[in-house]
C-alpha cells in the first residue's frame, strides 16, 4: 500500500491510501477537495472511500466536492457523528473492521477527547494508524468536546499500539509541539534530537508524518506523565496531584496558553 500525504489548507494533511493490488484508494480527512482530486488524478486510481477521523471542517471540508466526482464512495465516520459529517453513509463504532478491498483494511479505534466522536483508522497489516487531531507528533489535540480522562485514555490506547506502527496525524504541528515538550522536559535529549531531525525534514519541504509509536513514547510529554520531571513541571503549573490524569490535564491547560 502507498500512503500519499496531501498538504491541505495552512497545515492540514489528507492522506491518499492506494492499494497496490487493485489501484483502488481511500482518502483520509479530505479537508479540501482540489488537492485531493489532483492527487487522485496524478496516480490514476479509483477512489472508493472517504474516511473521516472527526467532524471538524478542516477534516471534512472536501467531502461534498469529492463525492460529486465519486458519488458511490463510502463515507465513514463514527456513529455518533451522524448529522455532522457531510455525505456520511457508514456509521462505525470502536473495534469495527473496515474492508475497502485489497490492502485497504482498517480497524476503528474510538478515541474521544478532541471531539466526542473522534476515531483513528488502524491498519495492522500496513503498520500504520491515522489519528486525526487526537494524537499529534509529540502532542495531542485540544479538548473541545471531551474530558482529560477521555483524552488521556485515547492517547494511552494509541501509544500502546506496536512500537513500529507509523502514525499519520491531521496537522503539521510537530515543531511547535517539540518546542513545548522541550520546556516541559528539558533533560529529555530525545526531544531535542527529534526537533533537529524534524527541522531538517521541514527545511527540505518534507512532512514530518509517518513517525513511529516508539518515538511518541520517548518524546510525547502527554503520555510521559509518570516521569518525575514531567510530574514536577505539571505540579508547578497547577496539577492537583501526581495522578496521570491530573498531570495530563495540567499539561494540556499549559499548552493551551503556551
Ligand atoms: Zn479537529
Ligand atoms: Fe484539525
């Protein structure tokens, strides 16, 4: 399977997943139609599905126009997003298997927190997961419709996937996330090394996507809440105690005003 990152809007990514055996494809989060349709044409593939991680406009903004081109496409989002995802015709829940033919097989991971209906698309055979605005590289989405408990559980589930799983998220926020992480955990040299590596990628015009679960465990302060340094930093920013959710909640509030 080929994964093509498609830059959209200011800092979004849509992803075109192409099955090498069938030349069929699905698109994850077409935030706008034009760059997505262009990529489909360039690769000469047949689009069979739109997979939406959540209902926000910068993830579903291209649904309608893409559907005008391929009205028969399946539009998949969480069952609770009924009514807020344009064109949705498949309503999935946690653990459900999605079969779009050939290599386009995914498992739904329900991960509320950023929104109440947020899901990730996990493709075990491809060692890839598409996390929308839940898990970012060295970061996580804001809590618009969920609680710290929910988001922390969601991030824990995603970073519990096999260490070599490649992560593709909804926004290119990696460098600014790493800047915050370096303030929270200044002694973590892996954060600094990752920041250098990502800076080099960005300077070369490359996306920072396709990073590994192992890197998140090492550099994502939002799941490193058991580290003494992270707990101390969170305490200094108002965490009520050292429990994982209290530390997470304090870090998230801190990042909101960082
Ligand atoms: Zn969002
Ligand atoms: Fe977004």
